[in-house]
């Protein structure tokens, strides 16, 4: 009966909207207002709504008519603020414009999952690109970077905004704050899952944002950049920050980020936080300089699209790319540009040569920032700014694409230095505990030692960890909840139940190709190597030794096997 009555009311309200009923709305409404009024009408719990102007039709009561009018007003307000683009690229709407009264036009690309209907809160991910993704680089240049697309893989209920801002400083920082606040007020966003990311120059912008309005975000990911923002304001908010950079980053180096990390760490120490508490909200991830530059090849200008890597042999590849480059006459008409280039490389090479694969004719020359693609026949496809799609097949036809079988070149084992993997055996332990909090910190104690932090988990009641000693262990968890300021409040720790699993050691070899079969060999301590697994499948090869001695170091190596002139040839590989 109630459903029938509600249906009649809704039909009536829709009819009123369709035929021009009286609308008295003069206020600005956001997603919270819509949710509050809807919950009120459904007799759900709401915050204090006294003083709210929700009587939009002026009949001195709140009803479904007011809700319908509020929804229409809300939609009108959004349409006046955002002008959505008409291009779609991998589910992203390209070149949207937020018309801001204070910041001017803010250009961005957006991904809003098809499942989003406003009925439940979604996460929000804001990513700020580097110099190559700024608006003056061209519409959609921000999507050359892979961060927006990578973010889609982590949460299917998350709105993703990739900005195209104007600089690396205050202007873009204010724009980033503005667009974040807009989506927080106009979409149903879970305010505990609002994430900011900045890459390169965008990382500098993001650091300024975190020095202005850190309370807007649940966490900040900063990659390959340096810190320009106010660390004192960030420290007061205690918003988690993850910094990642290469030891010898080609533009910034790693010292800028290390200095910011150390300064922020000191500020947290002065606040009285322990090392474990600081490590929960501040991480510095400096990638090693294990990979060294073997040689360089000069190219005409910036290459802004992703390179196409084609395998031409077991130890050789060809790299295809285009560059953002053009020569212009006095009338700014393009005279050259949009070329496709390649470089051949093989294991052990100490030099390389730039080759021109294709040069457009005079009617199609222009700058290019597009990624090159290849089909199964070796035809290359790309786009430049001449508004043309190019299919290049003549010169590429002799190149074996990565999707087909490549020619295998066998190297004699005696000429290859053996590469081993060293793994220390562990034992798995499944921990369980009672559920009562937002998250938990897990501690472990071996024998008569002291409790040490193992990891932090969210709303779970179990966690499998690994221990690396043959010892008696005890475990406990410390529950916590998040305050309104997104700070962790800890409660008394209590014991966790532990179920010990088998004693194992596992090794993994990734991206293995080019051989007919493979042998995994193992040795424990000073013993000789022995074959423990043979397989014909490449890709990722794993081996797990059960009943291993916990704490013992095991060494592994992988051998590739091919037939050459009827003889078996082994090659030790990673």
C-alpha cells in the first residue's frame, strides 16, 4: 500500500516538473542536501536539519515534491558549472571544463563509473600530471600518462579526475583544490577515500595543495618530484604521504624528496609521535640505481607518447616512437614534424642509431604526442595533429611483431654468467581476532623477545603473515578508529589466535621467454645444485619447497633449454 501511494506521489511530482509547476528554489544545493532530504522522507537518521531551506515549492512542508525540485535545481547548477567534453578515450571524457568564479576555466578529463548513480558514496582520485600534461600542451595531453588508467584497476567504485592545469605553482594548486571541493560537494563521495596524486611537476603542485588544504584528502601519493609546499600545515593534519622516486632521477634526483621526508619526520617527532606511528603515515620509497644507462641516442625533440617495444629476437628489440616536434614558416604553417622513428637494441649493446621509419607528406606534417600501436601483421598506427590516422605497413612489414613467434638466438652457457636468486625460508601464520574497529596494528613476539610491529590492516578479522625463525611466537592486535580529523585513535591491544602453516620457501622468475623448456635448480647452504622443477611454459615460473628449514637460505637458478642442430643447449637466465 505504501509503495502504491509513493508511486502516485512521484508520478504527480514528475508531472508537475514536466508541465511547469511553480518553483521557488533560490538556494544552492549539494549532494549532501539531496541525501539529507531523501533520508528525512524515508524516516532514516539524519543530522540536525533545523534551519534548512528544503521547502522549495513553498507549501510549508517537506515532501517528495521538494525532493524532485531539489534534484532539478542540483542538475541545473551542475550544468552551469561544468561543460563536459565530446571526446571519449578509454572510458575517460576528455576536455571537460569547470567554470570557476575564482579560478577561471579548469580543464580536466574524468572517469565516472557507469555504476555511479549517487545512491552510495564513491571514492575520489585526483591526479596531477607533469609538464607534458599541462593544458597548453594540447587537449587530452594529460592522458598520455598512465596514472589515470592504472587507478581504474584498484577500485571499481571510484571517480577519477585527471587535470590539465596551467603551471606547477600556486595557480594550479588552487585549481586542484577547487575541483576537489566541487566534486566533494556535487557528488556522493566517501570523504575517507579521497586521494591525491602528483607526478613530476604535478607532484610539486600536489605538495602545495597539501600545504594548503591537506584535510580534503585521505592520502597523497607523490612520484618523481620535489616538495614545494608548507610542511608545517601538512604535519598538523597528519594526512598520510607516500613519496616514490628513483635514486638517480633524471630530472630531480632524490635529494629534494629525501630532505622533505626528513624534515616532515622531524616535525612528527616533535609532536610526540613514535617511529611506528610516523611510519604509518609517512613513507619514502627510493628505488635503487640498479639499472644503469648503457648508452643514449639523441632524438629531435620530446617523445610524449608511450614507446612501442617489438621483440625481434631472444635478446633484441626494436623501439618505435614519435616526437612532439614540427618546423613552421612565418605564418605558423607546419613544414615538418610527425615523423615515426625507431632504435634497434640488443643485450650487451653500447650504442644505438636513430632511424626514420616514416615522414608525412607536406599536407600531413604536424606535431605528434600519440602512442604507436601495431597489429598482428606488423602495420603501425598512430595519429598526429594534422587530424589524420596513419597506417604504416611498408617498412614495418619485415619486423616481427610482439604478438607472433620471434626468432630465437641461443647463447652457449659457458659465455653467460650464472644469475641466482637467494631466498630465506619462512613459515606462514594465519591470525584471527574479534572485529570491533576501523583497523588494526599487528604485533609479533618471538620467544622471550619484545613485541614488534608487523603490519597494519583495515576492517579485517584475519591476516596471514610469515615468520622467519623456528621459535615460539605470540601475537596481538591493537585496534584503532579514525577521528573526524582523520587521525587514528588507538585502543588497548589484545591477543590474536595463531594457526601455523607449513614451512615453505618460494622463488619466482618473471617474464621468461625464448626457450623450449626450463629447469629450476636449487641448493641449500653449501650443497650442490639439483633440479627441482622442469616445465615447458614460460612467462612467470614459480617453485615452492615445502617442509623447508625456517631461517635457512636457499639459492635458485633457472636454465633455458633449446635444441640446436640436434644438440641440447642450456642457458642460465634470471
